[in-house]
């Protein structure tokens, strides 16, 4: 069964991004690349993440560029999609500045600081096979 790889438009990438419950967040910590799984929310052109003290927080305080990636895959049909977004980060969550910022749920306790990654660059791909339905995630439940 032949497969093709199609590029996804920005709107489809953002729609799929909002369906994923967990993403991989990549950043640089002390000159070394790091990746960590995170829960997140998409809001007003940003990806919002709760974090503890450490590398992610330090990178956000330094206005570093971070990349966040999500994946939907079906190993049985060998189909799926991926979306990545990249952008500068900022410390977020000040009630005077970010009054309407959603509270991203976290599967881990101790996440005390909110950071936001601007959605500056977006890319996505989908593996398509003739006669096979697209892999779609259900909209994730709210916090």
C-alpha cells in the first residue's frame, strides 16, 4: 500500500495541535539541547505550559526560542501526522498582564510557573495511504 507525505496548512496544524494532550518541548539548557514531555494549552497565538524551577524556566526568562512537537499515529495502518511550532518564550501568568490565560492542566505536581511559547513558525505533515482513514485525535477534555 503506497503512502504519501502531505504538508499541512497552518490552520490544520493549529487544529491538530489543540487536540493533543501531551507534547515534546525542546529547548537549550546550559548550551545543551533538552526535550521533555509537557501538558499544554493553546491560547491567542501562544502555547502555554506550566513548569517547575529548572531549565525550561531559565530558557523562558532568557527569551529563548523553544520548539514544541505533537504526534498522532496509528501503527496498525502506518498513518499519522505531526505538528511542530517554534517561537520565543516568555514568563507568563501575571494576572494583570495575562488575565484570560488558560490554566494548562498538568499530570505532574509541582508545576508552579507558567511560560508561553509564541507560535511564530508552524509546520506539519500527514502520512496518507489510499483507502485508510486519517488518524484523528478527539478534542482533549478541558482542565
